[in-house]
C-alpha cells in the first residue's frame, strides 16, 4: 500500500511551453501533497505544500505564477511549469501524506525529469 | 533556522566494514527525525524514524540530544546498501520535511 505515482516520468519541451506533471496517490487519500525539486547530486528542496481544496503554500523564492499547483481531489495534485525555460530543467518529485493507518508519513513518487530545450 | 547537516558527500567502505553516516540538526524543541534512502533509479523511501527506535536492514540511528545528532549506523555494510542517504527532520510546528544534503554510500566488494 501507500503508492504514489507521477506522470510523466520524463518530459522534454521547448522553451516557452508549459508542462503539467501529475502526482497521484493510488491506494490512499492524500490530504496533503508536497512538491520538491532536486538538482543533480543535490538534495530535495521543498517548493510548495498543497492541501486538497485550498491554495498551495509556496516556499520562499518559489514563484507561484511560474509553478502552478492544483490539488483538486484527495488523490491528485498537479504541478504546471508555465513558460518553461532551460533553468527550469530539473527532477521534480512529489510526496503525499495521508491519514489514518499511514499517520504522518510522506510517501514519495518516482519523480519526473524535465528537460527544457 | 532549522537545519539538517550531513557533512559527508561520499562515504566509501568495503563490504563487512562498519558504517556511520553522520547527521546533525539545529536545536529546536523536540525534533522528529528520519533517515531516507534512495537506491539507484528508485524513489526516495523511508528507512527509519527516531520515534520508532527500530532497526531496518541492519541500520540503526540514535537520537543524541546533547550532541544534536542522529547518526545512521550499520555494523557490517553490504554491497546492496550502496545508495544515497538523506537525513531529514520535521519542521517545528509544521508538517514539512527538511532534508540534509545527502551522503552517497559506496560499498565495495
């Protein structure tokens, strides 16, 4: 149990286009989802926290108009990178936290590698 | 600021040798601390947390409040332990995880 999926697993896009990444909790309801960014050989940096049905809370330095987050249901959150540029190329990872038997544990998705040309 | 420090980027040992991956945290009340592991081409997964005081895959970690440390230890390393290890803490009064910079463990045969 407690599986989190991400789609797509990798994406290549042209500069200026927008890319949407989906994060799904497959077998539990996620009241909170987190979006991280990981540069090569570096740690995970939290970008934002999203709670189902409310606006996401962004970390300092993260542009909310650049990285649009929607958490429309208890099993799905999306991250849209708008007008992507090469510097947005990175590994984006989501995690989901449920309720009940899973307590406060965060379960991580496999990540999405974004390459902007 | 709440910080998690992992001073070693890379730790290389031979199979069967003891391993200690260091983690220090900035003091802030009673922290909730975790070790996560990321094997090659796999997702991040929880290895252990300090509140459960468990041993997973032979790894243990003890919270030392005096030294503000939460080092990860294993008496005899195995090749399959080769991975990235991240120490993390739950941010005080929130549900955010703060990660250290990670330590790559290489276990040679």
